[in-house]
């Protein structure tokens, strides 16, 4: 049958048109506008005067930008790889269970993921509050000094990273479980017949065959954690927000608290470029290591 | 005929319903004082049944509130009336957020310059125009637990804590409380929240006649030393174990109300919290008094709650008249607002015998002579830029992580870098 390619093209265009229109309106246009805004001394709402690259120029000597940059990097380091390994470990354990037990345990690990961030904040703030938190009574019982977890810069990021892993690893566990189930059972049987040790089985069967999933989880986590905001904002309220700034928080602060839309846009552009560069590097690295196998 | 009357009556009710103006109201009064304000709104609605009804919403205090005001004005979705802080009026005028209240508006409200203290009237003025109707002044005070102080022999005959006259005496009182082994914290202090501590530290600067801003420059001359002195006192109390460390706002109130902290420096807006707990039989004998004189003379930081009409809504003349009536009525009935701990801004209210007899307001009302306000600049104000910069360095200093001198250097650097 002869196909009317012209007509097919037309239908295709019509079908994707709504998506393209909405995507252009709520993503492409604001992004382009953000670039323009970053060269102006604009307030939060409305236009400003063109000031060249002044908004960018002041970033390297802007202390809060430095704080936000390094805190974000620290947070990514604390969550992305550790979070992925925790999820992998949990899914390896869960996959050995079966039937209802597996469903129950899986549900328990997934439960935190369905909580809204405000509830997560309430739970952990209540547990770790310096004066009234239940965890502090545990420390007291062991005769240890109490730790003002969310009030010191030493503990803040590790604690928020821990809470984040607790909160979000359920989703990664699901991805890993799907990956583990996709590995053909025959390979394990063959390995078992050859008397392979558990570690070698993991190292030479599970790990390489699971790599596409691991790479995916790492990429998702990386992009997600670079954009960290909610938890940091909530846990630092009524405390010391400026010591615990992360990139998105700093954008929010410049734009909404200090009414400096232009400077906020410049930081947003920097974050935008960071996310793109890091994602591309991450993607290439994942592909490279895949090919080497 | 009966049918006709019924129709006529229905039409009249309908007309009345149409004439009723709904005033959309935003406030940030989430504490014990918010309960009092909701009562006042209900009373207003009862008194104006069929004419005006207030549709009130309470939003999160501070940055979230002011962020929402900015964006709502920008998109034309602002409320008809909102509460505001007098300290933020210069910034708000700069941002074009507020409508001017003309002399004609004040005539319509039956209020004017003579009804308010000069400092408060000045706080709502910018470039010779008025942008708000002051409701109150709300300073910080020293709350104290009479039961524990009494047992320790640290109450005067007037029922006030011993040692309010000087730094050495007050520190001695705190030390005596610490030596009394039952006491966890002599002073409950919001040491984890630099924003809150701005009030205490600015008061201590005021006690040395320190200025934050002189002719547009920050901490000129020996003002830096005065800030350092203020920080040093508070750090000393931390180092000696006299005050609670890393304590956030709710925890501080909880430490005091549970009796774990004997005294607490906090805003008068916590008065209703104490009153209500006491009424339920869940609180000790308590009092509130003007801050101790740590340096040269008494001085207390204060701010005012103000009613303002935001830009970004096209209100009809009838609606505007209704909004003015709301402001006028609340101002003239603000005796009840004094039960929220605040000092009413309307002079006619504070002159009433009923107000003068009100406790604990009467105990701390001496401080009205010693109140200081934020510098008048768009940089100042609750949750504003100066507040934000200074608070960053207060937390590490007050908890002994940073030396006061270093904190002052950092504050000056960052204030000049805004």
C-alpha cells in the first residue's frame, strides 16, 4: 500500500502541536526570558535597566553564592552515591524475600516516599529537636552530649542528606527491583553450578547486568539533588538559613526576599548551565563504563 | 396583598445583601494575639451585620507574608486591607506596594495625627504622606517565673526580679538561679534564631545610644564597638551556662511555660499565651517587666502593627469606605487588642482608666518612654535586608562559635556589600 507521507506528517504535527505550544509557553519562553533578565537590574516583577554582565561579575566575590555553591556540591556528594547504594542494598535484600513478606517489607521501605515534604520535616524536627526531641533523650540515656542537629553547620547538611535518603530511596528501590527481576535466573543457576561465591556472583553477574539501572538512578538523583530546596528551606526556618543556603534557596532569597529579579536570574542561569554540564558528563561517563564491559 | 409584601420583603433583603461589602483581609497574626484579632473581626462583623463583612485570612509571619504581598500586588490579586509592620513601610513605599491614606481618608475615619504618638505617626509616614493606620506598638519584655524566683529569694517586694539595674546585678541573679540546682536554664533565649535576637541586640545597642545607620552609612565610629559589647554580654551568658543555647522560637516559649527556663526575653505578643495557659490552670505565677538595664540606660526595641491598603486592586468608593470603617472601628476598639499584650497606638485608648489598670501591661508600660525603632530606610524592617544580614552572624556568636569582634567585622562587610 502506498503511504501518503505528507498526510502522515501533517497528522503528526497536529498531534504534537498542543504539547509544543504549552512547552514553548511555559518552558522555552521563560527560559529565554530568564537569560535576558539576568543582564538587567530588574526587581522581582517588571523590567529593569540593562546592566551588562554586572550580575555575573559579582557572583565570584558574593559570599552567599559561595556558600550556596559549596553547600549544594556537599549535599550532592552526601546523597547521590550513598543514596544509590542504600537503595541497591535494600533492593538486594528485599529481592531475597518472597510473597507477602516481600510486599510488606517493600511497602515499609516505600512508605516515606509518599509523605509530603512538610510532614517529613515535622517528623524529623520533632525527633531531633535540641530541647524536646525524642532522639535527644536517647543520647541522654547513653550519657552523651546532646547535638543541636539542625542548628549547627557541621550537622545540618549530613542530617538533611540522611533525611532525604530516608525519604526518597523507596523510589530507587523500586527501579532496582525491576532491574534485578529482569536478570535471567539461568545465569545465576549456571554460576551456582560452577560453585561461584556470593560476592563473585554479585561482582560479575548482578552488578554489570544492573548497570543501566544504576546509571539511571544516579542520573535521576544527581539532577534532583542539584535542585534541592524544600528540605533545606524547612529545616533552616527559624534557624540559620544563610549558613545553609543551597543554589535554589539562594535564587529564592534574591528574588523573593531581596526583590532582585535580575541577580536571581543570573544565579538561575549558572545553576541551569551546571545541571546541563554535569548531566552530560554523567551520561557520557555512564555510557563509557558500559562500553568498557 | 400578602404575596406582594413577601416579594417586596424579599427584594429588600436582596438589596441589603447586595449593599453588603465584603472586605478581604490578610494578617500574619498566628500566635495568641491572632486569637484576639479573630475575636475583634467577629465583633466587627456583628456590629456591621448587613453592611460590611470581613473575610479574614491569616498567613505565615515574616518572609512568606511579605513575599505573598509583593506577588499579589504585582498580579492585581491583593487583599483590600492587610496588617503590616511600621518598620517595613519605607521598603513598601519604595516597592510601590501601598496606597496613600489621604487627609480626607483620615477625616472619614475620625482619626488624625493627634491620636497617635509622634514616633508612631512618623513611622507610617514617608515623604509627608501617610501609608498606614497604626494599631499598636509591640516591644519586647522580660517574662519571669514568680514561683521559682520567689523560692530562690530573688523577688523584690514589688514582685519584680532582683537585679534589673545593671549588667553585674542581672548576671548575679542568673548565676544565683543556676546555682539553685533545680533550674535548667536561668534565661530562655531564642539563640538559634538570629532574626528574633535582632530585637534584643538592637535594644542593648540602644542602651548605649548606639546607631545602626548614621547618614546612610552602617555602624559608623564607635557604634561597631557598641554592637560588639551587646554581643559580648549575650555570649558571656552562654559561656557561663546561664541561657539556653541553639533554642528556636517555639522551644524557647515551651522552655519558659514548662518551668525549665526561669526568665525569657520575648515579645509582648506572648502575653495572651501566658494568660490563656494560666486560665486553664497550667501555668505558674508569672510576670512581665521592662528589659533589665545592662548598659547606660533603659532602652527597648519596638515595632508597630499597622493597617495598610495595598496597591493592585481596583476598589469601588463604597469598598474603600468600608475598608476605612474597618480601620477606624478597630483603632477605636483597640482596648481589647491590649489584652493581646500590645500597647494600643490610639492615645485615647491608652488614656482610659480601664487600660491603665490592665495587667501585665501596666507593669511594663514604663518602657514606652524608652522605645527605639528601626532606622527609617528601605533596608530596614522585620525580615528585611539588614535584619537578614545581621541575624546570620548572631547565631554563631550567641552560641560561642564566633568571637563578637569577628561577627561585627563580618556584619559591616556584608551590610556594605548589599
